[in-house]
């Protein structure tokens, strides 16, 4: 199940588009290791890398949205 990046998948934020491309690559690598019957170690490592990077990605997203919320709150208060 190869996933191919398409421009319509873009969220318009370069950092997160790069994250999504990497996640797609990791999913493809995991899929390939399962299909080719590689040793469990390879599959386990690919799954761990996917899990770790996904956690990193969602923590970065959370941090971005928190900064947007704080900026909007401060901006709203100063414009009153």
C-alpha cells in the first residue's frame, strides 16, 4: 500500500508538510518490511520510528496551536 504524496495533501505549513511526507515514508517502509517478510527486528524498528516521529509531530502541532491561541488572546486584549 504505497502512499504517494500529492500537493492536495498540503496543509500550507512547510514544516508540517515535511513531517507528513516523512510519516508517509515511514508508513511505506513499514509496509515494505511486512510484505517482504523481513525479520521482526526490522519491522519493530520501523514501527518504533513511526511511533516516535508521530509523537514528535503532534507535540510540535500542539506547541504551534498553543502559540497561535496565546497570540490571538494577547492581540485581542491589546486591540480593545
